[in-house]
């Protein structure tokens, strides 16, 4: 393979690596989470950092998330400030990385996961500005018929 061809193929991966907190080798094997968020949202960016710190790679679209939420089949009542997609599962809101990874192993028949609203203490909503406050919240499994069930509780 010619050097020029190799560099062209590697360029997208190198671009991601230059902005990520994961080593390049980890990026090559990490699940990729595609994220839609507002470009000015600090808690969204903190959630992205949380994903990186927990072994997930990301592609971020700073164009808002309303269209992505609708396209992925997440009801407005479950909405939050950012929307993701990983392994065919929609991820809405401040879902902890541990739960983002679970459906990739368990393969539930579901649309995805949601943490409605913006609970204080959830990843991205847990910085120094919140003074260590932690509100209880549930990660919901969103089923194809629109119903939900608790996938994981945080108390």
C-alpha cells in the first residue's frame, strides 16, 4: 500500500484521536457513541468526557439533538439535553457509561436507554458546581411499543 493511501485512510482516526482523551489503541477497539448536542452545553461536554474516561469513543455533532431524538424514536417526555447512538441503541440524556455499555453485551430488544431531564449527580451533572449533591434517578429501558422499565436505579 502506498504511503499516501495509508495516510488518507488513517486521517479520520487520527483526527478523532487528537481531540479524545483515550489512547489511539483504545480508540480503535472502543465502542463508538455518536452524539448530538448543543455546541454551548457544558454538561453535555462533561458527559462526553465521562464516556471517554470509561473507554468509549465518541463522534460529536454540535447541532442540537431534537431532530436526532425524533429520528431515533425517543418520546419528548424522556428528553434531555443530548442524544446518542451506540450499537443501534439510542441513548438519551446523562446515562452512565456502565449502562451505555450494557445493551451491547445483553442485546435487549429495545429502542435504547434514557435518563429523562438532567438529574444532579448523574454523569455530566456531577461537577464541583453541584457541591456533591446527588439526586436519585433511574436509567430507563425504552421498548419498541413506547413503554419503559427501570434498567438501573441510582440512589
